[in-house]
C-alpha cells in the first residue's frame, strides 16, 4: 500500500471533522474505528452547540443529522424534599449564530462518516488500533490486527481514556479528579407527547439540567434532553467524589428517575438503551504534549470539554479541534514537513480560538464547581429559601428578609459563601 | 428496572476473550478500598470470598473505563475489545 497522508484513530466528531477537511483538500485519508460502524462506541449527553462552529465549518454543518433545536433551557435545583426550577426561552436561541441541537451519536457520527467518504476519505470500521508505529520519537503509522499502516501523520481522536496517546507522554488516562462517569438512558416516546409534555413545537427541544441532592454530594448533576422521538436522561458524577462516597452510580440514577419531578416526565416511555461513558472534567493537558513529530491529539483525548455550570460542552470543542488539526496537517503537507514544530500551528489556532479562550476563562469556575457543598448544602438552602418565601401557613407570615436570613443560617456560613462567590469574580 | 434487564436491551458482540484482566496479587496485597465493586455503572465486579478474588463479567462492559481510572493500585489492565466486538450503541 502506498503511504497515506493521514491516519485518524477514532470515528467520533473530532476525528471525522479532521478527516473530512483533510480529504477535501486532496490528502489520502484513512479513519480507523473499532466499533461496528462510526458512532457505535460513542456516547454523549446529547447536545451540540453550533454557534461556536459557525464561520469555521459552515459547509460541514449543513445537513448534519440532528434531533431537535433547543428552544427552551431549564435548570432545576433539587433539595431532598423539593426543587426550584428556572425556565428560559429567548427568540434568539433559534438563530444560526446561537443555535444548539440535541443529538444521538449513532446517527450523527454515521452521517459524518458518509460525508468523509463523499469527500474522498476512507472510514474503516471494526478496526482497533493496537499501537503506534514509531521511529524514535516520531510517529510513522499505526498497528492494527497485526497489520502495519504507515502515514505521514496520525491524528489521535481516540477518546477520553487516551490509551494510545499515553505512549507519547500525554498524561492519560485521566485521574479521578479529572474525570466524571456519565450514565445515560435513551427512552422512547412519541414526538407528539414530547411536544405537548415539554411545551415545545415540532422540531424544537428542551435541555434540562439538574443539580443538587440527586448526586448526594458528588460533583455533577443530571440531564434530560428531548430528541425527536426519545429522551436522553442521565447523570454525570465526578469520579473522585464517587469513590469517596458509598454510592453506586446505577442506584443514583434509579433514585433520580424515581423523583416525582422526573417520573412524571418519563411516563409511558420505553427504555431502549443504557450506556456509560467518561467525560474529561477540569482536565488540562500541557498544550505542547498534544503535538509531536508525526502526530496531533484532538477532542476528548486532548481534554477539550468544559462544564460551565449552566452549559456543558465538549462536542463543539472536539469538532473545532479536529478542524484546526486538519488545517495544520494541510499546511504541513504543503512543505512536506510533519515535525512537531511544523504541526504546532495547530496549537496557535487553538489558542486563537474559542477552544482555549473558553477553557482558560472558565477554569476558575470549574475549580469552584469541584467543591462538594455546591451539590449538597447550597441546593438544600436554596430550595428551603424559595419554599419559605412562597408558603403561607397558619398565623402571621414571617417577613421575607427574616426567611432568607434563617435559610442562609443553616448553610456553611456567610464567610464560606462569600469566598465561593469571590472565586468566581472574574467570570 | 433492574440493571441486568437494562443491559439486556443493549447490543453486545461479545468477545470470548476478556478485555479486562485482573492481577489478583495486587488486589490482595495493595488494595483495601475495592472501588471496582462500587463504581462500575454496569456493576460487573464482584468479590469471591472463597478464592479471595475479584471477578469481572466482561460481557456486559459498557467500555466507559471508570474501573481503570478508579483502580489506583494498577490491578486492572484494560484494553478495548478487539475491532467489531463489545458494546455497540444503537443510539449513543
């Protein structure tokens, strides 16, 4: 076989984006995927923000296989005996520069894989990459099923565990502090019921996040996204805290589903799939470790994901990183120089883009969001506080301020609360 | 719904060879916490008292890697199942 220009390890959104643009530029591209088809090993909560990708890859975004356009944002803070919710709708949510969609990875990724093929690239499924071919420090190809495949450059889009990139000195797999375990159920429900139950129109969807007692003090929360004819429901649990606790993830998911607020939304639905996946969280790899002689690391493998409390992102960053990696590879092939210093243009593009800027800006928030009291004490106080304001019981009603002060008094105390707020000052 | 019933809904193409290997000597001598028994979302790990051994049922593995990350003593050696094997998500 003639030497390929590019081998991509992994047919997820980052790898397929990279492969598409490299193939379109005329490079010889091969994507290797260990699943039955592209997408069959991939799992995500299920929401893709298109806004950040506009202007970068408009062409690829045309005709993506999406579920529903998110027009309603919901956040519920859950206490042990109640909850308080916020519901936000804005007309601009639907505009191209802000739009986001719920997605299911099997269909999203297999569509992207077809696009790669149309652009002239090859996607070969059922091929696990066992190791990297190296000559000294340089990566010169991969080994799969005893077969050696050589390429001028390799893009590692292998996902969060980084089993191959760790051979190259990337700090992988992530530590329990840098990773969350996510569990997800796909629950089928007719589209008319989804629309009437969630109060959205045809093609429109809801993204609902949950924080508080549902994770019993473990950093993380719950999510519920509406797809065309199903719901994606799940939990995200910071592994470090899960290990310290006596909790079992599946039991937490079952108690979350049993909550009155949730059970009602799922009524009549039929479970069709249960899955689990890890998410890189608060994970920052040294940028220079993401590029070397003959290789680049993209997507989850590069730690590109960001929990901003109100929004949880990963796929947009993954696709952008794949896009920048393809640009770096195309540039490098013009000078036929695939050394680390030539491929380092990838890092410059990342730094100049929303990927690195958002990761840096919101790093302090991720640190605050790692504190356990955000997930047990604060939600409890918040729910009691609001509950107290709304209740009218026997006898004279307490003044609003007094109710608030009483609720706050049950918490970790004003100095701690103020420090948590102070730590978020630059956001 | 029980966890086993949920796993029965998933599509698996099981490899007869396990992709998860456990070094029992490390489990016995270095690991007090046995996180694997608790953190696995598919609850595939169990402890066999008679043999003083941790066992794993690789057939229902969702390939998340939680056990690999949680097992700090390094008793679990974990690779992905070979190409075309293991869980195949139909929705993802």
